[in-house]
C-alpha cells in the first residue's frame, strides 16, 4: 500500500443548486487497489465521481491525486488535466458512438496519444481481452448488445492507458453471464495491468467481491466503510444490500 493514496477525497461536499449531494465525504483509494462505492439510488455515488473528475465543482473540500490538490477553480481545466494524468472514467450508460465502427470507437480512447505503434498494440490487447469485439470489429456501435457496448466502453478507456480507472455502474442493464465476464476483466485489468480502480455499483455483491475496500454511501454521507470481506458479513449490509 502506498503511503500517499493514489486518490483522496478530503471533506468533500457537492451541491446541485440547493440540494447537497455530498456532505463532508472522506474517501481514500490506495495505489493498485479496487475500491467500491455502494449505496442506493441518490446516495451520492455518481456525485463522488463527478467531484473527482471535475464534471461538477465541489462546494467544499479537496480532491487529491498522488497527494496533489486537483480540484481546480475551473471544472473544465480539472477534467482535461486528469486525462493527461492518466485518470479515465467509464460513464454510466456507456455512451458508445452509434454510427462509428467498434474499431473507431476504441480508437477514440487514444485521441490524445501520438504513438501509433503502441496504439496498435493496445488495440490488439483490448481485442484479446474482449474477443467479441474482434468478431464485430467493423460493425456500428448501434448493432451491439448492452454487454458488448460495455466492453467497448471499457476498452476505449484502456486505449487511453489509464493509471486510475473510474467505473460508474458497469453492470447496469447487462445479462448476468456478461456481468461475470465484465467482473473478471476488471480483476485482470487491476492485477495484470496494475490499474487502480474505483468501482461505483448498485450490484453490491459484485462490487464487494471484486474490491479490497468498500465505502457505503447513504444520503450523501459515508455511512460505513471497511475491508470488503468484513463488510459482507455485516448484518446491516446483508439486510440492505445483499438480500440477506
């Protein structure tokens, strides 16, 4: 575990007009770990990702990457700077370009890069990780199932060569057998590629089984946190999030 967390939210609050979505939230993401954020709809999970990426300016607190404060007065500046620093998000809903081929969708993830040989190598690696994308390489994004689109979204993020990958509800609207495949790919991305992952999920069982540490958000606050294996045995977690 790194002495300085790869990513840290320090007393972060975030508002939508008069509604406070996050209140004094503290989250630490060690380098090389998978950290899960779970909770009900409206708990603040996606708001935490917006605070990290600058898609929403924080009302108070600090977002730190490798110990350096990154929440810029300009949210747009923060977002652009993060991409250059290797922070990439896979958004909820996947947002695959429907009229572009799978190949071109993937290459969009490498738009800031100027190393064609390594881009080609990374494209091959993505297709090895998701063989279904190779089979549909020249099809339009609109022709894919939800699970295949999620593979494209993750592959596109990997084409940016991230150090930190933020995933917002990757299992949403996907068949169970494909969810298992996506989950396995996230483990490989973390362990083989050494990419730190923040996983926002309503599928709490999957999120906690993949992660080393879990934060439980309720109404914009961290209600509970701890090692994922321990929390899976917590009666409160079992009752509210694991159906037990």
